[in-house]
C-alpha cells in the first residue's frame, strides 16, 4: 500500500510534470478513467491560478488577448508553480517569464508593463502600516541626521522601464485607443514610484535623480549615503514630499561601522 | 479551548458567502442576514479589502473559511500559512473558522485545488495531528468540511463518512457538512447520501454549506458532477438539506456561489429559502421536544 507521502508526490508529479502514470495506478478505474478524473482537478487548479494571474496582470491580459494569456499562463504555472497558498503573492516571476517568452517578443514593452502591474498588485495587497510622524524625528540630534535609516511603507515599489509603461498601462485599462495611439514608444526611459494611498494604488513618474534617492532610502541605506547617490537633489523638498505622502513608517539610526 | 462552533455562538440562520464585488452593496444596503462567510486567504493583506471587511464586521458575524491550509499534507502544515490565518482571525474575530478534509501542498508546491485523501488509518492519523496542531495554534475549535471528490484511491479502507466522524471524535473539531458536496460525491461514487448523513454525529455539526453544481459529460457517455459553485442550489440538494436538518436540527447554513457570481439579491433569495427550511426544522424540533 502506498504511503500518504507517495500518493501526494505522485499527484503532484501528474500536475506539475505532466506524468500521471504513477498517480493513475493509485486511482480506482470504475467509470471515467483515472486520467479523466485527475484532469478535473488539474483543470480547476490551472483555472484558479490563471485567474489569479489575470487579476494581477489585467493590462498584460488586454494587450495579448485572452487566448494568448491563458496559453502563456499555462506554461508559466508549470515552470513556476506557487510555493504557498497565499495566492495574492503568486506571479512575481511572471514579468521575467514574459521577457524570455519568445512568442511575446514583438511586444518589447510587455515585460515592463508586467513589472509595473506586479508592483501595483503588491501595493494593493501590502499590509496596513501607519505613516511615520515627522515629529518623531525631532528627538534625533542634528549631528545624527545623516545616520537615519527609514523603514518604507510595505506598499512602496520602484520600476524603471525603457518604455512609457505607465502611460501604456493607463491607456490599456481605460481602453482609450486614442491615448494608446498617442504614446511615443521612443520617448525614452521612465522612473516610476508605486504606492497605495487612501484612494487606491497609484503610479507616479519621478525624475531619475529622485528615483535613485528614493530607492536608496527605501532599501535600508542611511540618509547621507542616499544623498551621496543623488548629487544636486533638493533633498529637503523631496523628503518633505515623502513624509507628506506617508512613504515611511519608521526609522532607526545606523550604527557606526 | 473556545468552543466557537457550539450551537448558539452564531444564530442558526442562513448566511451568504461574501465576494469582493458585493462588499459595497453589503455596506450600503445592510441586508437582513445574521452572518457572512469569507475566504480567509482573501484577507491576508491590507488595504481596501480588509477595510471593507472591518466595516462589514461591525454589523455582521463573520466566518473564516480557509482553502489553503492543506490539513491532509503528509509533509506537515506550512507554519507561515498558519500564522497568516491567526493574524486574520485576530483582526476579524470570526464566529467560525473552517478548513477542508483535503490536501493541496506536496513537495512545497501549492496545487491550488482541494485534493482528496486516501482514506486510510495513516491519513486519518496525519489529519488528526494537523487539526490538533491548528486548534492549539489558533486556540479555538475549527470546523472541517467534507470535500466533493472526483476520484477514489484503490487502497482507501475507511468510508469518508466514518473518516470524518472519527476526525471529529479524535480531535474535538466540528464538522462543516457541505450537503452539496455529499450530493456530488454520492453521484460520482455511487454512495448513499442518506448513509453519509446518518454516520455523522449530530452534536459535531457546526455549519452547513449549500451550493450549485454542474454535470460534465465525459467521453463514452460518462458523466461526473462538478462542484463549481456557479449556479443555484438544485432541488435534490434542497431535499438532502431538509433530510440533514431533520437529523441535525437547525444549523447555521451558508449559501456559496463563487463563479458566475450573481447580484446580491439572488444570493439573498437563496438564503431566504434556506431560512424557510431552518424555520421548519426549528418547529419540528420544538415539536419533538414537547412530545
């Protein structure tokens, strides 16, 4: 008699690797064949995961069409099945998959749109966290300001793309053909900041210098080190903007090396 | 341990499975229902979904119904997922917390469906251990739901109804009796639905699920009933529900409708229909008490 572990391993192999022989041998074959019975589960599983991807990547879905999307999703699910039942977190690797998916190669901006959508999906589902009140920094000695390390809000994300993927994303979801036609794909790279606000998730275009400063601040780098990466930046104004938008939820002081 | 599923902690009325698209309608119109059930996994993040649920929680009891814990996994429970369920439960303070008699995870891969267990002593011991672990971790009783199934394993030794009853006796968990799933599995495997109901201990039944299902044509003129929650409850399932209430007494009952989700009014109509059965069951039981 097979163990529970062996039965589950066999069914997993039939799902993920497409080899259902061992699983079929464990299944009663009265009426519909074991393979047809397994297919009921496999199709439900692929359907559920495809739906999850479609909810996270609605603009990609519209850009490539339902049939193409479902086909790409099926291959992706097989190569990158979910590692947890927290399905909101499933699909982080889809943009990289699309970048290497040759049937999608003619849409050069597709992986960039997908990366933006993943950042937006992450922002949508990020845990709640209260914004850092600037007054809490008053206790920090001026001499220590350079050592402040901010904790970013969990919804914050950064995207750099070679195409105006924010404009494409907006036009596609609004089904605004005129806006889509007006997009200049050669307009150069964009630097984007994604965040969840009270009103919903938002994507903002910022300058390359601001983007570099913000990514450093939000990746655990101390204030002075982040400033060093963005010479010429009006840091006081930019920081005030971050505070006003609630982009930090805490801070610590970097200890001397 | 908190016996959350004991009768009385939630009114034995009909509730409705709450989907995102109905959040606003529920907040605005406050339909006359005692409770809603949500999928635990849909509220593990923050933002608007959780804020809506907080608002709904002020007016309704909430039941948390998980689909991802994989109580039957040979390789043990995912401690991260258990911790996520606890976080949602602490936030929502649900009246009921339920999961399934099934498994979904093997080799660290989540298979995204409720897969059937081989019904053996080994599987029973495994799921008992995981239900114990879950109840200890959440510090409350959970309910375990019978799944609908489309296959059986050659080496299964224990009828599913006996397996479920033994799980309840050994762990003290409650049973979420999905009447539609009994109907579907009975149709697929040639079981007697009445025998299934008769084997379940009435005192362990904490909730009933009702839903629609479809019948799929397979090659060779064969059919399988598919539990797709995409339509109304069929007459045969209402009849089985009536039989269940005759045996179990009035039990909180949920209308599930998860695909092709109709307007909220349709769900409220189904709930009203379930309530009329519950009303009959109440008077029937009162009558029986008086005799």
